[in-house]
């Protein structure tokens, strides 16, 4: 007989039922399976245990019957199958055998704790009579006719019959399997013992047929109303594999599983070997081994269920342990949070600072000295710091109450004084109009007495808005004018309103911001300015002047006036000056005198080396680099010249060796330079006016000589000035006979340069003149070149050098009356005189026929002297002759 090809339904542990059973306890119907054996023959009449109702067939019912009625609480029940499988509901079962009371209600034992299951020894096993599949089937003990158990053929004991009848099915099994299958039926589930019938008592087959086992079907709670008369005689017990798992050893189950697999392999090999022989007598042996194989498969199914139950219980226990750990962890976190909260509270308490710590209390000595005994209480406070602090606070409170009363009294007196002040203010405000009317009425008297009090008052009011340097200049110049120089007039010019606006803070910054935002929106639509335009705006801002300026008017005796206007550059922190000359009489215009009174050269070198082209503040150079300004000399025409003496008049001093971060105006510095500077300014004006008059005569060929200087020259001078013109510095530097002057540093670009031409006959004398701005303190310098019978100058003619010495070295003889403004014309007159001497003392050339071109008209003691053959150029007055020096 061959085995079927698909053995899944035969050997699987989870085969689906074919349908509902026809009767309770019958196997599930299905196709005829050759592997299913007929039921065993009935037992012999002996004390055999009754067959459990609705128990699964050992071979034909591998899956428990889903049509088992519901069982009470404490076991698991099956619902109708879903998709062919039963639905199991697990309930904790304390014991595999749960007895049922007489009323049908199962009695439950107390639950076993998890720790007991994990750490305690399991209770002693109670061997069940029958092992069900998954459904707990009630085993009902009835009282049928006693059947005696047939003795086991292998062990010789009275045991349950094997699947084949009277013989034990463990004949060919291993000892462990045999011990597991051959279990003595000495007790029923729950500990009830089997009571055998007395000997000789038998039960007929008819009575056994009439008497059927009773099946109790419950829906969780036994129906008391349906309980019959015979129900009280029945002892109902339940069996649960979940409780059995706790009683079994997993290691032994594993050994059982391994031995079962080995037995199955051996049986399958024997069946294969018997089939391969093809002997019909081997059919009984093959059937026997098939039965044994089925028993082993049932054992494997049992072990599989137990493994799944163990796995589920292990997971449940793990889940419970995790829940406990989570609960403990949550409790730990709560405790930690509480600890942290308490620590924070402790820290707050430790860091708490009372307000009395911020109060500066009086010292302990003053406290015990000044405080009354009722507050200080020395007997208590000296020993207890807390009471001492409270007493000091009480004394502080008492003192503050007294001070509060004094404060109220002071406020009252203050209000009285304020009322008196208001009354006096009203009186003064009413007095102001009267004083103004009196001042207006006294204006003619002030003008008549030359006492302009009203004008001075206005000037002082305006001076409050001047910057510090201009204010110092105004104060010192006014003081000097009142004390030493009545012809010095000081005034303030400019817009006072603009000066006030410079020092006013922005009233409403929000409005300005809104206006600026609106302007930005408008300007964004326009084209953005280029980089050059931005630099020009920055330069203008850098060179911005203060709206107010101070003017000084220097009057001379001849009513000529020098107007000086002083400005202050706010960003550069320097002062500049502009000059202007006003003459009392209209002067003749001289071409060569154009630079004498120009604002750019009038005040040059008032002090030696002070050209006014560079800023005296060293910090300005760094400011110029940011906006692209190379030098301030490009802007002096517009701004004025920043002379050093101007800074000193304003009290500003910029040391070059140790530059200072900020320079403040100093009154003492201004006062120390005021007198000398005013004198130099007036002297410069007078000298330039004198030169202007002299140049007008020189351009017409006339050398003006004052009567005081007539004695310096002979009565008759034949040589005449023909030409007098101004030349630039570049033309002067190109002349070959002026190199010595330039190399000596006597000619600079700030000086004035002129060219004079003196003629006598065919002889022409060119004189290049360097006029220092400090004339007449510093004399002019002459460079000569004679064009007569060749070109003669100081480099090739010693007498020409001697002529230059007469006008350059001995200039003090030509100063004349102080302050020596006639020095230039006297030098030119002497130059004409020495030219006559030079030409007249020149020897006659015998190769030239005719009379001598320059006959000797001057009386000379000796014509020449010394190896250099120098001529006599010194005029001796009043003798009237010339001699050598």
C-alpha cells in the first residue's frame, strides 16, 4: 500500500477541519484516508477509564474539534472557525485540572505570580489521563461496568490500551517514549483515584449501549435550571495545556523532540525497506509502523503546541517585565524631576537676597551710640546677630521717617521761595521793555560820546554762538583794541540762526526717519550719483566753514584799512584768513604792482617760513586721504590761508613732535601773539602801499629819492632807469647770472621778481631783483649783467661783483629814515651811480678814433686798486668824491 502524495493533511500540526462533526466525539468526516485505522476494539470488562467525550481521535482528528461548547472562566474556549480555523480565547489557568462544583461553576485557584513562575520550583506534576489538542474538554466520570485493564505486553502493568487494542503501543519505542506513553491510570485528573469494580461484576452490552456518557455544554456560566438529577453524581474537571507548560521541563521536551524525530526517521526507513521488498506478509508490520509514526506525529504536534505556548508566555512575561521596568523608570524620572525641582528651590533659597542687604546701614558704633536703648537693646542684640539686624533696620526706619518729615518741610520752604522768584521774574520782565526804551533814547548820546554800548551788547550776545577758536580771537582782539589800539575794530559776521541750528539736537527723530524714508523712495527712482559726485560732496562736507566769522579792521594813519576775515573749518579744526585792502585815496594803477596787494601774497611770510599753503594740523592729512584731497593749497582761494599765526590768534597750537588727540583753544596763547601780529600786519600794509607808489614811478623811468636820502648820491647821475617790469619765478630761474642767488636759497616761489634795465649810451645794465615778502625788514637782492663790449656779470667781471655788493651788502646805508620803505629806490639810484663810475673809469681804447665815449665826470682818488683792479664805488659825502672801500 503506497502512501499518499500529499502528506500535509496527514502529518501537519495545523490541519484544517473538514466540516462540523456529525456527532459529538466522532472524528471529522472527510475523504477516506488509508492511513486512518479503524477504532480499537472495545475493552474487556474491567475498571477501564471511560472514554472522554468529544476528545479528538488519536489519528483522524489532528486538530481539536471547533464545535466544543463554551467552557467556564479559567479555561480557554473556542468560537466557530474563521476561514476554517478555530479562534482561541486565552484565559489564565492556575492549574491544568480545574474542578467544577456541584452547581456547575468552576472553582479557580489563586493566580500564580510571575516571580514564582520565574524563580520558584514548579509544583509536583499531576499526570493527566488524556492529553487534548487545544480545546479543553471536560472529562466526566461515570460509573459504567468496571473493565479490567489488559496487562501491557512490554511493561506488564495495567495501563491504558494502545491504539491497536490490548497491546501497549510503545513496544517498539525508546524507553523515554515508552515511559511517556505507558502511564499507569492510578488517578483521575484532579487527584481522584480510579475505583475498580468488585470481581465478577460485569456489564452487559445492552446496558452499556443504553447508558451514554453525558456531555456538559456551558456558555461560560453553568445553567443551573437545566441541571438534571444525575448531574450531582458527576465530577467534572478541565484540562489546560497552558498550565501543563509550567509543570514540564523544556530541556526534557527538547530531548523528547529529538528522540521522536530520530524514531520517525527510523520508522520511515523501515517502512521504505519493507515496501521495497514487496512481500505481502509485511503489510501488518507496515501498518504497525504507520501507527507508531502517527503516535510520534501526535507527540510532535503536542511539543509544537507547548513550544508556542512557552513562546507566548515568555513574550507575556517579557512584556510584563518591560511594563514593570517602564513603571519603575517613570517613577525614577518623577523622583529625579522632583529632586531637581527641590534642588532648584534650595538654590533659590540659598541665592535669595533680602532687600535689607542693599540698604547701607549705619555702622555698629554709630548705631549703639545714637540709637535709643528701646531700639538698640544691647543686652539682646550683642549676642544675637538676627536681633541685631532687626534692631538696626528699626533704627534705619526711624531715621528715614525723620528725614521724610524734614523733606516735607524743605518742600514747603522751596515752594515759598519759588513763589517769591516768580514774583521777581514778573517784575524783571516788566522792567525789560522800559530798559529797551531807555537804551533806544540813549543811542544819540552813545554816538556823540563814542560809547557804543548797545552795539557791543549785541556783539557779545552773538559771540555766544561762536566756535571756541573764533570766540578766543574775538575776546582777545576786543580786549587788545580797547586797551592798546583804538584803531582796531572787531566785529562778528554771519548767520546766527544757522549757528544755532548746528548745536540743536534733532527734535523728532521719528519724523526725520519717516522723511528720510520718503526721500529715499523718491531718490531710488532717480539715478544714483556717481563716485565722483559722492567724493565732491564729501570734500565739500570736509571743508565746511562755520556760519559765523570774525572780522578785524586795521586802520593806518593815512586812513588806509586792512580788512581781515577769519573763518573756522569745523571738520579740520583749523582757522583761515582772507585779506582785503581799502585805500583812502585812489591810487594809480601800476602793472608791476599787481601782486603787491593781492590777497594771496599780501600776508605771505608774515612770520618767516609761514607760507599759508599747508594745513598746520597734522591730522588733516589723513582726512584728506579719505576724500581724495592732495593738498589744501588748491582750496585756499575759496577758503583762505591757514597761516600758523592765524591759529595762534585763535589759541590753537599743533605740536609736531608730540601730536595731541584734541587741540583746545588757549586764551594765553592768543594773548601772547596778539600785539606782535597786529604790528606786523600794519607794517606789512604800509610797506606794500609804499612799494605800490614807488612802482608807479619806476614804470615811468623815474627813481623817486626822498629829500632825506639826497645826500647818499652825487648831484649828477647820467645813467637812467629805462624799464621796470615784473617777471615770474620761472623766467628769473632761467637767467644765467641768477644761479648763485637760487643756490643760496635767497629766491623762492613765494617772493616777488622784477627786471630793471639801466642804460647809458651803448651800455645796458640788466638788474634781476628778488623782493622778499618781508620787505623792508629783508632787503631786495640784485643780480647784474652788463651788455657793453660783450656780456659781463659777476662770474667774469670782479667789478660787476663789486657793484652787486654795493647794493646787496651795504644796503643798511640806503635805508634812509625809518621804517626804511625807500630802500628799493635808493638801491636803484645807487646802481645808476656805480654804473657811471664803472663806465667813466674804464680805460680808453687807443685803437678807436675819436673822443672817449664816457668821459670822466666823477672825481676819484684812484681809478683802480689791487690785483683785482677794483674801481672806486664808494661815494663820500659831503666831499663829493669816490673812493675804494
